[in-house]
C-alpha cells in the first residue's frame, strides 16, 4: 500500500477521497481542526498546524505521496493572511516532503490562477498565469515552488488547477463561468488516483474540471498525462440547455 498524506484532510475534497479510497491506500489526514468528521479506523488522524515546520517534518516521515489541500480558500478577500498562511504552509510542507524523500507532491492549485482571462476564452496550461485575486496569487506561488523542488530536488510534482468543485446535491445556482468550470467530486477522485499512480512524471500543471459541454479550462493534457476520464457534464447534469 502506498502511504498518502493529505493536508487539509477534514475539508470536503479530502473527506470524499478518503472515504472512498481508505482501503486502497494507507492514509494519514492532517488538519488544524480534527473533531468535525469521523473516518474509518484505518485512517490516521493528525491535528497539525502547518505553519510549524517541525510538525510538517514529522508528518512527512515515511510518506510516499503528499496531497497538499490545506490553505485559506477565499477568492474575495484581499487579506494579507491569505498570502501569509498559504505561502508559508505550502513552503513548509513541500520542503518537509523533499527532506523526508517523499516521491511525489500533488498540489491543489486553482482555476483562480488564470481568472483574469476573459470568460469566453478557454485556458490551457501553456498560457501565462493571470490571477484575479490574492488567493489566486498564493496558488501561483505554489505552482512555482513545486516546479523549483521538482527540477532541483528530484521530487515529482503535479499541480491541479481545481475548478468549481461541487456535489450535485448541493447545487443551487451557478453562473456561466462556474458551469464551464464545474468539477464533479467523483471525477476529481479519479483524477487524483491517476496522479498518484502514474509514474515517470517530473512536473505537470493539469486542469481539473469535468467534461462540461463548454470548458473554461482545457483538459486535454490531464487526459493524456494521467489518464483522466471525467464523466460529468454540468450542462447535462443540471438539465440546462445551450441557451
């Protein structure tokens, strides 16, 4: 069994993955608060403040793959805390993973890294980053830091630009941009599996949305590089016509 560390392990993305694949992998979940969700007995739970490097170092011991989901998610606020927290925690966990000789980093980036492009443009990974908010800036930093460690320290790294991750049962109303960037949780789980299992990857930035009729992000390379096979289409799932 591969040993997986998931930071932000009590968030909705991590919870959905862990509940479905805790028998496939030996999983440790780490979060600053750990009393809101229960996992099966074979999942290790660690309460951890990733601003403390010594804690990150201990978390990464004996781990094969680190999935870094932790951070402040806020595309509206311009608070300095977003940069301070997201940059420092990402720096700590990446450095700890390298020093612990983990084999792979999977970083939860965001579609917010490119959100300053006009909404009618489909964005691919080779286009320059154009963040629209401080949260997006913090994710651009994470992508750059992952590239540094991958090309200079020998750890494989995959950055996933996550779109509008939403459970269908929670659907209320999405604007055109959110529909074009919709990401079904089951599709993202399948993408994560592909990232964990695929060998011979050095560094990749991959887009993470479902197979929507209109796509804000180009997912061609996600399919080619890690065998991504999304099934959901937001326009079909929510019974929306082309109009």
